[in-house]
C-alpha cells in the first residue's frame, strides 16, 4: 500500500485548498439573511468539490508518473517515484489514474452539473499538459496555474458564488510563481547532485531567464494580493476589514521569499514540506491564517481597524 499512497501523493492534496477559497471569503457575508442550514449546505458542496479535485489530481499524478518514468529515472530525486523505481507496474498505475479521474467526475456531479463540467475541464487541461504542453517553456507553468484557477472556479460554482476576477488573478499569479519555484528546485537539486544526464522537459536551462520569471511572477503575486485587499470589490464585501487584510502583505512577501530561497538551495518545493521543515514559513503561514480568521470573523475588528487606521 505504501507505493500506491506515494503514487497518489495525498500530501499534495493541500493544493486543492484553492477549492475552498471562495467559501472562506463568502462566509463573512453569510450572516446577511442566510440561515445556518444554508451555510451548512454550502460547506457540504464545497467539501464535495474538494474531494473531487483530490481524486482528479491523484489520478493525474499516477498517469503523469507513467508518462514521465523514463525521464524521472535520470533525476536524483524523481527516480524514487513508484513507477520510475519499478515498485508499481506502469499498467497498474495507468489503470488507477483512469479510475480515479472517472470517479472524480462522478463525485463532482453530486454537487451540481457546473462543478462537474469544471472538473471535466480540469481533467482535459491535465491531458493537454501531460501530452505536450509540459514541454513548452512558460506554457507549462501557465497551464499548471490555469489548473489551480479551475480549482477556485469549481469552489465558487459549487456554492453558487460569483467568480471574481480578483480571485482568478490572485490564484493564477501565485500558482504561476510556485510552478517556476518547482522548476528552479528541480534544476538546483539536479546540479547539486551532479545529475548531468537529466534535462528539464521544458528547457529551463537558462538560470537568468528562470530568475526573471520568478521575479516577475513573485512580484505580481504580492502586488495582486495588495491590490485586491485595497480594491472597491473587497471593500464592498468586507467593508473596513479589507484594510486589515492589506496589513498581511508583508507576511505574503516573507513566504514568497522563503520559497525562492528554498528552491535556490534545491530543497523540496512542496508547500506542506516547507511548512514542516522551514520554521520561518511555518510561523509566517500561521500568522497569515490566524490573521485572516481574526480580520474576517472576529466581532469588533472592523470598528477597531477604522479607528486605528483613520478610515
């Protein structure tokens, strides 16, 4: 069972938290004429969408390991993946992947038809990625970021919430940055371990170019978050609480920097692993989560912020 669990990468299910983002930012306004039973129903629908994406992503992890097994065997870290190492036969991994992707569509349909079609679009996008888009520089990272946008859209569609352009932009640039972080981490770990036979699929061989892509996407990640918190859209939803969210921007910048630093050292690009092994990331993420909760949900915070910030 251990190789199968590694094949499905349950640790990476944390990436599907983007499905829950629309719910998290919908709930603060849920008290406006919405009863507790409807809130519970919305949370159930969001949980179904989350489960569907966990199944869909695990399905494509399995299929991806089959398609990349030959190249993975040349990488000092990826060669330990279940298919590349020979612990799981390629045919079995492919069968598991197809079964999970199909099950994901069935589960998503339990929320509503819109969520189901977003999951279908995600599976199709992953098909395009694995069949060729992953070999095109920048396009590969943009495809990954688009997949995360579909996660957020599915979360909004599941609970019948409007899909905000700010949601899409913030998610896109954040995950675009993390995709480039992964490319940097792969190059750094291969260089450190002198894996000269392994080459990046999308030809990210120019470190200066990759650093430029990281700088632009990282900068836009921080900028989009700040612009959203100060936007009329956020103020219309959260009132003065949106300015409290803006005060969390330095925390976002700290996390963006720490991921870059870890990638340059060739350490794991996994957010979960970064939280476990990097105390600065762990503390910063904890402050951010507690800060968002306090700003959006604790009574009296809006009045305090208005007085403290003179707004």
